[in-house]
């Protein structure tokens, strides 16, 4: 059995790649990324020395992906970074390439609520809804099997970019999350779920909600960061338009296709406003035992990971590219 991990240059795909090294013979692994020239050269050389096939697989190039995936039996697909029709087409491309290459099982990184109309107004959700629908259709046509990992919002973001933006804003933390709570998922736990599904530990053709073990508000997180950092951060819940105006003032574009050259974060305003608002709406406070069921470990809590990101306030980080 050979396993393919896409997006191994990224935070989530990179974690899955490292997890797979602990589970299977390196010679049974194919690691890909969209631009191999941007992959850390030391990491690339280390992987190759272990016997891993390290290849380029750009989601816009079906032919390239088909060649890179050939020989693999199961694939983990990290969702693309763009939002909208371009990303949906990229996802269709990678699914088509995997099937053409002979892959028999797809594990796809989806998003909480992808099959629930109550979530369709959240900016990122429709892309995942459409991708899941496409994978199911191709499965019916070809006989491949699949799993969907529907991630909740990542907990790390609230200890990195959210803290960073607050420190850049006179220690004021703006959000449309209100007093809502969420079961934020740490990326390490998300990666463990992805690894388990890639290895075949889930039920076939089943979706799993990857959620944290605690229901926590952003106000709670602000209080935790204030306590740990010694910096008094003020929690400032605002409405949609006020949050948009704040993000505009921080040079964060409203649309994902706009110019991000001056933006301190890699996400657009539409994404941030609707994701945060979904917390206020109660849509992110979802209970799930998928992490523990699939990995045997309880997801870590906010307190357990917070100090991993103390460098954000200690080093006065000002751009997402400097986040480790």
C-alpha cells in the first residue's frame, strides 16, 4: 500500500506527512506540494534520503498531478487556499488526477457543516459542499471510496493571527464572534485525524467532524492570553460592518482575489467576518468524539497549547509569514 500526502509544504499537510513517517515505511510514501522549488530544501533532501518520493503536484495541472500520483493507492487531499470557483475547479482537478492515476481511496479536508444548509452562508463552506458532492459522484462512477474530515475552526489562529492583530490595534481584539463558543480544533489533532483516515481507520464513505474537546469563547481566549502575556487585551465584539471596516483599516482585502501585499494575514474579510459570525450563531459549537475515536487521544485544550505561541507577543510578530 502506497500513500500520497498533498500540500506537504503547508502547516496541515506537513503535519500529516510527519505523522505518516511514524506509521509506514518511507518507501511507501509519496509527498507532493504545488511548487517543489518552494519546499524547504533541507526537508526535501531529508525526505528523499529516507526513500520518500517527493514530487510537484500543482492543483491547476491535471497531467502533472496524474504523473505524480501514479503508484499511489490512497491519497490525502489538502483543500486549496483560494476561495470560490477557482478552488472548486482545483479540487475537481486533483480528484480527477488521483482517479486517473489509479488511486482507490480519497481523504479530503473539508469544513464543518459542508452538508448542512444552515452553514451555506459562511464564505468558505460552499466550496467544500461542492467538492464533497463531486467526490461522491466520482465514487459512484468509479467505485473509489472516500472519507471527509470536516474541520472546525483552527485553535492556533486565535493564538497567532488574532493575537497579532490585537497587538497591532492598541491591544483591542475585534471580532463578530460575540459571546458565542466553539469547539476549536488544534491542527495537531486535525492532522492526527487525517493520518488515521489516510491509513484506513475510518468507516468507508463517511464524514467525520474534527472538533476540539472543550467549548470555549473568544472572550475566554482573550482572558487566557492576557493572563499569560501580562498584556491587558480588551475584547471588542462588533457587528459585521464594523468588523469589515476594522479589517479594511488593517489592509485586509474583502475578497480573496484582491491584493494581499499589504495584508498581515492570508485571509480575506469575507472569510474572517462570516467565520467569526458563525461562532456567535452557535454553528461552531459542535460536539464530536471523532478525534478520540480515530486517534485514541483527546484533543488538546486552549491552555495546553497557548504557550506554544508565546513568541507572538514576546517577539512582537506583525505578519503571518513570520508565524512558525
